[in-house]
C-alpha cells in the first residue's frame, strides 16, 4: 500500500509538471505569435506614417503654390489696370500734343503773314517819311527846325532793330497828325529871321497854314 501511495504521488507530481510544461509552451507560443504579429504590423504603420508625412509636405507645397498663384494673379490684374490707365493717359496726351501742334502751325502761319506784311509795309513807311520831309520843305516856314528834327527822328527809328513795325507806323502817323493839326490852330512863338545875313529876333504869329506874320522886337 505504501508503495502504491508513493507511486501515485509521483504520478500526480509528474502530471503537474507536465501541465506546467504545456502551459509554459503555450505561453511561449502566444508570445512568439504576438511578436511576429507586431513585427508584421510595424512595417505598414511606418509606411502609413511616412505616407502621412509625405502627404503633409505635398499639401504644404500645394498651399504654397496656391498662395504664389493668387499673388501672381493679383499682380497681373494690377498691372493690367496700370496699363489701361497709361493707355488712357497716352491717348489724352496725344490729343493735347496734336492740339498744340495745330496751334503752333497756326502761329507759324501768322508769323509768316506778319513777316510778309512787314516786308510790304516797310517800303510804304519809308515813302511816307520822304513825303513828309518834302511837305515840310515846301510848306510855309514855321517851326522848321523842330519839324525837320521830327522827320530825322523817324528816319533813325526805321534803322533801329529793337522797334517793331507797328511802333514805327504809329510814330509816323503821329507825325502826320501833328502836321495836320498845324492847319487848324493858331500859334505865337519867338524865333529869328535872317535879314541881310543877320539873324534878327522876331515874334511870329501863325494862323493855320493861311498866314505867317512876324514882328521885330525893336519896334
């Protein structure tokens, strides 16, 4: 009986050891399977992470390109507006320049006409001065010196380059007006009269151009 009991006990212990071994083998198998599964999952996870990173970088590049494109479009539109404004300004400036050119052409024609008139008027003014000088010489001899001096002044005026033709013509007409007024006025003035080669002081009385009367002062 004692031998059977010992044998049974050894059998029981052996069964426990066998069970423990089976359990250990099973655990090791589970761990091995889990490790293998983890290794198999690591690669897809890494690939996914890499894909996400690559996708983020691609998205960032897309956003950067989109921003740059928007800026280029905005710059293009602004440039078009500036070009349109410049075209409008150029058209306006062209119209102004054309108008100024027309005015310049008109002024040049007027200048040419004035020069032509000046070339025609100058001989006329010289003839008027000569006629005035001849009239003074044949007229009754009153204020002869001042009247001759007036004519000589007109001849000097015609030789001056700083005097316009209009001013020359005005002065000639003024001299003609003075001579014309002499025929409608009465004037008394002092002067001299040459008698026998001697200048005698006298008082003159001029009545228009009808008469010139003098009286010596010693009477």
